[in-house]
């Protein structure tokens, strides 16, 4: 089996666990936003604390289910207003991102060593290190991607936590800001095909420019 397929297998293991737990909770109606909202409102003055714990749990365990995470951010806006909802979600997302980074760093790397081998993993990490540093910030800004899951992958590279923390704090903060303050202003369901094509092309142009930047950085390092 090729090395990259084995590394992919490690990520799939985390994904399967996350998705299986999600569907179990969904079957028990524990992921229903109305149920969550009613429960939080029933806690009175402890509502913010309960919301923080629920959002932290969802962001960490359901890291491969990004839509639920975004929905919870919007729920925070409904419950506490855009400003409070933003700062609460921003803090929670940063903490959950850090937790998932260390999960990938400790457990993901340990599992990858068993599947790939220490030497091969080190070579793969060297290859991914520069690429991940360049692409991670922009990927955090693209909606509907499993940003929490990417934190696990980042932890499996040789990326230093201080760099990851800065990127997560800034770019996941921007993403959260957009959801909190523009989530209700943009009706994604009414976007036309032409507008989707424009958005897709802008993303591709950004990806190409970042790819060229990554190549330039690699040449400078060599």
C-alpha cells in the first residue's frame, strides 16, 4: 500500500468514529437544534456556559460534520446576539482546534507510525509541512469544509503549535465573524448558478495563487 494511502487511512479512522457517533446522536435526537436551543434556554443564567460546553463537545467529537458546527454558531447568535455569539464561538472554536491539533499530534502520529513506519512518516511530514503552512489559512476561510478535521491533519504534520495557533485564531476567527454577522444577510439558497460559478472560479484562482506561492517558498527553503 502506498504511503499516502496509509496516511489517508489514519484520517479515515478518525472520520468514521466522528460520523458514527454523529448518527447515533442524531438517532437519539440529540443533534436537533430546537432540542439543543430549548435545553440551553431552560438553564437560565447558565445558558452561556452550557452553550460553550455543547459547542466544544460538538466541534471536537463531530469534527468531520462541519454543517452542525456552523449551525451551532448561528444558534449562539440567536440566543445571545451577534457580538456575544461571535466572541463565545471564537473562543470555543480556538480551544477545540487546539485540542484536535494535539489529538492529531499525539494519537494520529502514533497510529500513522504503526501503519506507515517512522522513517516513511517523517518523509511524508517533510513533504506536507510547507504545503500545509501555505494552504491551511485559506482552507479555513472556505465555507462548508470540515475545518475541525483539518486541525487533526495539521497536528500530524511537523507544523509547530505556535504557528497553528496564530492561523487558527486569525482565520477561523474571520470565518466565525462571517457566519455571525453575515450568515443571516446571505441567503445561500437563492444564489444563482452564475454566482456559484463566479464563487467557484474565485476559489480556484485563490488556490492557484497559493499553489504558486507554496512552490516559491519551497524553492527558497531549498
